[in-house]
């Protein structure tokens, strides 16, 4: 498991249970769990009337870790898929060479 994969798994374990979905009602969007529990929505802070998010800072950081790490995992997967294609081509070339050496063309 790569470091990026570990970050994703760690963050997911600390956040509300999956799956999540976007719910919209009266043009008000929010992210909720499948069971209808709030994950993230907009709020107005009572102290200063400034807009904010309902999620605490540590959970927001977990979300950021997931997004940033998912991008890294995607790049790692692309690299792995390219390497697999290269190895498959090398195997094919070796099999062809072996067949030619043994007269199985």
C-alpha cells in the first residue's frame, strides 16, 4: 500500500460512514450520508454572521487529504498500468522469440 492509499484509508475511517450523496432542497445543497445524517453544509456563524462550513477543521483536513491523495493514487495507477503494458509487450516479444528459436512460427 502506498503512502497516498494509507492517507485515504485513514481519512475515510475518521469521517462519517459512506456512501455520501448530495442532497438538494429549496436550492440548499448539502452532503449527507445514505441514512440522512449531515456530513457537510453551509452555515452562518452566530458570532459574526460570516458564512462557514458545518464540518470541523480536522474533518475538513481529512477531506483535503482524500482529494490530494486520490490524485496521487491516480498518477501511481497510471504509471503502474503503463509498466504493465510494457511488461506484457516484453513477454509477447519473448514468447515470439522463443517460438522462432524452436521453430513454432
